[in-house]
């Protein structure tokens, strides 16, 4: 009798959101790998975002989708349908991601509750609107992992989105960390990374504020690096004109290389954008500046070494889920009224606290 070979089972996660959201999926990826250690963990994400997750062995295989490219979608569907997919977890809640999931063969398909989802998925999980995004994503495992379900159902995790008066966020429970604590010891580092960019114009703090912050730390013995993607090189060069001691790295490093560079830093200063989460996932102290967005949306840095700087004296916040390319009221007070001294003080608090812990 001929020997029958079966394909190893795979776990598939569909997360085609922006990079920051994808980084907040790391606790989910770690739990899946722990739960299913003998199969492959496959990620479907936006084009250009998968390299870091492969290099760090957070996932085993990546398929990158080019949005608005039907051929890209079909090619990936054909490839996935050659595999033995045990569980499909559709973390991204868009209609497009749900329809994409419909075309993939999998024994079990799991997503967050939606009207369309009733016709596509085996299990639909409640989307915990008030919880931090990292835990909302983890909760998608609640139908397949009784341990996770029990741990997460113990309390309302919305308290993790509420900072104290100084902007310090409640600490992350050790069992739910994204980082491997202890792998980075940067207490003696004299490097600071500043990321002044964002996909959304209103999520950017002022260039003057970033320049003053850079000047302060440069004058106090730190090497300051202005970082970001190729589209953010211009803003970094303008800030460098006001702070000539800084070095511009924007556009010269890949996402994976940027993450590795951040590991060598004492502090990251960024807007509510992906670099905040790049620092947080490695337990690097981060000052995150929030403008049009607010913490109750769930996108806090998933780290206990974070301070949020924001203007709490405005009733127009939040003005949208992501922010806008232009302030709807024309004044942009949410960012313009944040002083550089506030950001500097927050950075010093984090550096001093981190030095003491080492």
C-alpha cells in the first residue's frame, strides 16, 4: 500500500492594515505560534511590510498584497489554496479582507462580528471597542484557545488606555507583553531617534517642536537621528536646518533596519504612528505625541515604557479615526499648542527611569 503524505497544517492571519496596526499584531502572532508550534504561521499583509516579520521569525511565511491590484490578490489566493490551512484568522475588518477570506480554503475561518461575516466565517468574535488594539486582536483566539479566553475575560481591559496626569500609561501585564524583556539593555545609550512623519498631516507635531527637542538633547550629549521613510526625508531635512547637529537617516533604512537601529537608542520620540509601535514592541522608551486621535480608540503603545503627550483642553478631539490631511477647524491646536518643553520633560523622565532600572 502506497504511503500517504499529508501537507503540514498552517495557521493564516490576514492583517492588511498600516504598519502600526501590524506591529500591534505581534502578541497575537506569538500566541498562535505557541499554540500551534509544529505548523507554519502565514501572514497576508500590505506590500512592503512583511520583511521585518520574516527576518525576526515572528512569522514563517509572508504573502504581500498590492492593494487595487486584482492579479496580486488572485496569485496569493491560488498559492494559499495549495496549502493545508487549519485556521484562518481575519484580523482586518474591511469588506475586501472578508471577501478575500471567502476565496481561501481553510478548515476554520474566524473573524470579528459583522453582517457579511455571517456568510463567510465559522466563528465570529466580538470586537472589544474599548480595549487596546493588541488585546482586541488577541481576543480573536478566544474560540480556539480556552486559556486566552479565560485570561482576557477576567476584566475590562479599557483601563489600559487611560494614562495618569503625567501621561504615563498603565503597565502591560507581563504575560501579554509583545517584547522579549531583557533582550535589550540600552541604559547607557546616548542615541535618540526622532520620527516626525505620519501618513496623516494632522497627526504630525510641529517641525519647530521637533527641532527644539532635537536641539535640547544634542546640547546635552545625545546623538539625535531624524528617521522615517523616503516620503519623510524632506521634513527631516527641514528640521535638520534648525538643528544641524542631527543626522538624517530618513529614507536610507528598511523597516527591519529601522527597528534594529531603534534597539540601540535610549529614547524614541514620534507621533501616533508606526515608529511609536516599533519602539514599544522592543521595550524601548517612547514619547508618543497624540493630536487628532485619542487613546480610547485603542492604539496605545504596547509597552510599559511609554508616555503620551497630548492636549486635553480641546473638545474637538478626536476629529476622526486616523486624523486628516487638513485640520477640519483650520487651527490644528491639538498639535500646535503642545510645547517642546513638555515633550523634552517626558523624554527625560523615561530615560532616567530606564537608567535606574538597569
